[in-house]
C-alpha cells in the first residue's frame, strides 16, 4: 500500500512558527519562564526497524498454542528453507529480501509545564503518523514465499517530562520524557502459494511505552524550537493468518487439522527509534 506524505499538511504550521523566530521585536520579549501550556508539531525520521531473528510460529492443530512444525507428507519440515527480515523478492531464499525501512514521521503535540527553580516538570501528548515499514518472510519447500508486512497507521502518546532550565536566563531546557503509547497497525499478508487460501484477522492495536531525551530553546516569549530522540516499544501480538484448503488432505497446512493452520510472528515486539525536530507556541 502506497501512502502519500500527509506531513506536508503540517509544514505550514512549522514554517510559520520558525518564521516567527526571525522577528526582532519578538526577540526582545524573550523569557526563560517555562510555566504554561503550549501547542505545536514535529517532523522527524524513524530509523530502520531491526527485528533480529523474527520468523513465523505455527499452530497446526488449532489448539491456541504456537510452536508446532508444519510437515510435508514425508514428515519433513515444510519451512526448512528458513526466514528473513523484510519482504521476500521470490519463492526461495536465493532471491533475497528487501530490508525493513524507516521513514518520515509527522504530528501534532500539546502540553503543559511547571517550573520550580531550575527544574521543569511537565506533561505532553502527541498524535502522529510515520512511514516506517517492518516485515518478516518465510520460505516453504514447495517452493513458495510468505510475508507479513506491518506499518504504523497512527500513534498517540502521553508522557511526563522532567528537565532542567539553564543558560541565557533559563531559556534552554534539557529533559527526559517517558510515558504510554498506543498505535493502530496496518497488516498485509503476501504469498506466492496459489494452492491454499489464506485469511487474516485484519489490522491490530499495539500498546507499550515511549521514552527519550530532548532539548528545547525559547527563541522568544512564545516560540520554542527543539530536537528530540524517542524510542517507542510496542507489543503487537494480535495479527494472525490462517492457511486453509482447498488443497488435498496431504497438504502440510491441513494434515493435522482439516480446518487449517494458524501462524503469527515469533517476536511480538515492534520497536521504533526516531529523531524529531519540534516547534511549539507557548502561552
């Protein structure tokens, strides 16, 4: 699925905030007091996801327990050719795989800070989207390829932050932030197997933690610009694929149970690292 870049819609907001920093009159009103609310946005980059040795795990008798081996009529492992991280280019491992991709991210944020001496305590919420894609592929002896591809459709987070104001009348802020994140995940299943039919349970919800560090600079009374590194750790364990007939009863996917075989990823962690540029209007 190809998605246009919605972050272009938010660029005027960020450009307007950045442009305000060039107004000399505004600079004369600079303040180091971080107490108050703010709204703004961010643009950034998600680094390429790395899932290590992710693969498929199977439930051949549909008892809800994964870890079964899908076997051929001769009793051999039907998925002995192995797996790879990314989208398979062909039905055998020799064709290789296209690796996982990071991508742009964009969104809106709002929050409130309280300053006590040099310490700043706050809460921030943001909502955004990104172009990161993460996949795992496995190969069967037939030969055939099977790929699970996922993408974050949207992610929302609410975090606390604690930092310290310093320099130039306290107009600089370095901080640590951590909190809760939830995401809508788009799932796609791809295969070259034309013998079986495959059904999925669709898109999924993933929940977890988000934490990182950041720096902000009060450019004037209302405008603050910053940079932020965040790690988002999501638990994405809902997506399932079922392989069914109408293949013959000797087909590896229906040998143990005529209703088919369920399979999922072996690793239900979906971790993303991102670097963001932020701009906020404070009031």
